[in-house]
């Protein structure tokens, strides 16, 4: 089956992009703006736990301990035992966001896909270097994969990340290769419009003023602020830039980007290398400048949110417990477990 979304989903993304076009672009040039946005985000999250409980989703805060670090994680569980665990890395350009950022989508994923979700509350670049952020993510992954949640021991684990979270998810998988027995626990990955070359791919370097959400002309300089004192050659070293890493042994994956997204090249180049070695489906969404999961929590139970649920369901093999009725609700999602190569859709 094709990974292409329903026309209604694409129409929704386009309509949302038109609204985004009226908003100011986010420029990472100081610590004040991210701090202000982070404060507003936290204010909007007041009472989130109560709303989730009303929907039948239980939330627990835990501390993942590994690699000499203690990293907060947010765990979501449904009423029934899960068939798999999703390790979620939120986006936010490494400077904003938290483990609650994707609460609404993650709660819907818990219900729709019969999974538990572990969202990582990694530190942000406003208070520590990128290397420390990557260490937080590795620690959380090692804790989970080494049965930090004993009640889910043996369940397949799927890694999910978007934007900066896509970068952190891919970089973490590369680093977990040092522990092959842990990497074998990962059955799949879903990566949305990640940043995989911190020296900037051609599409990032060409980003113009019409870029949505982010200030296109300063995206490259923002990446350099994130990695001070490094040359572009050093920025391209893996796992800092997952695009250039050894992808042998990586799990099956689904990768998604918007056709006009400045991070399009990052996704499609990584998909080309990853797909040469492992089962992979890559989707370049026609015409939208932002991939389908952008601001996904705002879409509630609309087609774009269902698309995300379907992508997660697609990488979970049938034997893990995904029910036929859910597959019927998202018939346009491929059975990734039986798909080889890379599917690239541009029209």
C-alpha cells in the first residue's frame, strides 16, 4: 500500500500552512525568545494530567538512570496492557519543548495503537551544550531498552522523533549500536522532518523568507550557534550528524518530510542511505511546507493525527497485537514490516 496520505489530510496541512504564513518566524539568535516561548508553553500545559485522566490515559513521571545521568521521562499508559512501547523525542529546535509537548497526540496513540509511550524530558540548549542533550537521550534509551520498566520487559520498542527530536532519535539509535543487545530491542522508527546534517543540507542553505515557523535565512547560522567552535567538517561527524553515520543494523523505519520544508533534503538523503540497508518507507508530502505532524497536537482527531497513528501502527508487526479493525481505519498506511526499499512520493 502507498504511504501517501488521504487528500483530506493534505488539504488540512495546506490550510494550516496558510494560517502559519501569517505568524512571525522563530529565529534562534538569543536565549530570551526561547525562554519566553518555553514559559508560554508551560502555562498552556497546566491541568494536562487531569484532561488525560478524563480520557482514560494514565500518566506517570519517572527518572531514567543510565550512563551516570538521571533523566526525567513521562510515561503514558492506557487501560489495557500495551503490545509495544514508543520512545518519543519531542521537537522544538533543541531550545524549547518538554515531555508534555506531545501529550495529546501521544494519548491518542496510546488509545489507537495499544502502546505505552515514554517521552524523554531532555535538557535544552539554552542551559547545556548539544552533547549533553544527546547524552540525556542516550541515557533514557539505554534505561528503557535495558528493562527500566520491568512490566514491559520483552515488548518491542519503537522510536519516534520530529524535527530536533528526529535528529536526537536517529543519533541515539546510532549510539545504541555500541550495545547490540539493546539495539535488537528496537523494532522500528518513525522520523518526521529531522535535522540529520548539522552543517546544513542544500535545502537548508536555500531556505528563504517564506519558510514557515522558522526564519529560513538564518537556519544555517542557528545550526552554527548550536555547535559553536566547530568547522562544518566537524559538524558532519556522526552521531552529531546522523546522515553520515554507519546505518548498518538500523531498524526498519518510516521517514516523512514536506516537499517544501527546508529539511526535505535531510530526510530524503537519510532515507536513501537507510533504505539501501534496511526496510524503509520515505514520504515527501506533496506541496506542504511543513510535514504532516507539525503542530500535530492542534489537530486533535483530524486526518493528520490519524496519519501519525497509522505510521506507528505500520511499523508494529501484526503479531505485536495491532488489531485488524485499526488497520481498516488507516488502509492507506503500508505494511512496513513486509516492505523493502524506499518509497519516495513527490507528485
